[in-house]
C-alpha cells in the first residue's frame, strides 16, 4: 500500500445568503421504510435509483433497494452490524462499514457479492462513506477503537492495489470525508479548535469551508453528485435539523424538510438527476425518504 499525505489550498469563499435570488426546486416526497421496521436510514442513491441504507436501531443491518426488486439484504459476512452507505453507477459497487463480533469497525466494498475489507493502514477504526464510478472511495479513520475523535479523512484508490490519500484540512482538528464524485472532488464536515462543525468541499485541489447561512456553525456535507450539488444538513438556532442542497455554480442554498419530519430532516445522498435520499424523525423512530424534483 502507498500512503500519501497532502495539504490542501484554502480558497476564501464569500458566502452570502443568496437563496431568494435563485429558483427553488420543488420535490415530491415518498416515505420508504424497510418492511416491519420503524427505523430506516437511506444513505445513498445512484442514477438508476438504486438506494443504499440500513435499518434496525439496536442492530444495524444493511440493504440496497430497487423499485422493481424491492429490498435486498446486504451484510458483511459474519458481521455483528453493517451499514451500506456508498453506491455508484457502473460497475455497480457499494461501500460502507461493519462491526465484527469483537466490536471492531472496518470499512468495506461489495462488488457483485464479493466483499473486501478496506481500512487505513494500522488504524483500528475505519468507515467508508462514499463510492464513485472509478474505483475511489472516501471515508475516515480514528486511532481509537471506539471511533472517538479526532477523525482523519481520506480517499482510497482501489485499482492496482490500495492507495490512500490522507486529507489535511486547513483549521481542522477532526473531520470526515463523506462524499466523492467521478472527478475526485470530495465533501465532508469538520470541527475547528473551538468545537464548531462546518461543511467543506474540495474541488480540483481547492478547499472551501461552507456553512449554510441559515445554520449556526453546524453544517455537515454528506453527499455529492457529478453536477456540482452537495447535500447534507444544518442545525438552526432552535436546535432543529434541516436538510440542505448547495449548488456550487450558483453559490445557492436550499433548505429541505421532509413534510413527515419537520425539524428532523437529514439529506444523505443525491444522484445526477437531483433525486435526494435521507431520513427524518427522532430515534428510535426514523423514516427514510426519497425526494424527486418535480
């Protein structure tokens, strides 16, 4: 394995509350829950509408979903818990993480039923959170077995042997890389030295810290498509969670609220058609949703 570490160039972005200047997208929301379970989180979606996620509040169990075939269970063999998070287009591959019966957490990929454990070398806790079409995944590791901070974000190349790129983000003391597109652009969230959480975006080697103007320094970017749109969530001054869509080209923000879960919406994934997936509700009840642009 080759190990790489690089420092990214900070791009100072002037972030204005421009939401009203741009047309807002209207969405049709569909609740989508794993049968017989009151806890479902939808975490990723590809251009064919295949969805990755998991269910089970006490014991996490992974799945993929297709509108024609329904839910298909996907759990790392012999694992105690699995979450499926990343899902690409072609060649169809998923990624996520699992916990073994000894309580250790590892990242994995699944290509046509062949599971591969992936983890940053010598790290005792790993999660993979996104997968693109060119054999790259994004995630993070912790030096502690319980996954406690600080977190260290990375990108892993899967072709010709694993190669890791450790991301060193300006002003960050802990971060996760949560999304990667086909150009290798990466998004995620980070904590600064004061403990504030911020979204971040890396485009062609240029780093920007991005905070939803409606939030209070708690913006998390969770997913990224190939059209320069990033999704995630922010917390308002009342402590309510709202989903968000940020469009890079117009520097515009849109708040997303599942009508069935106002104040508790998290958007985790977006495909190139602009279809969103996520969940709403307060644990132990979470409802998955699909939001399709009208």
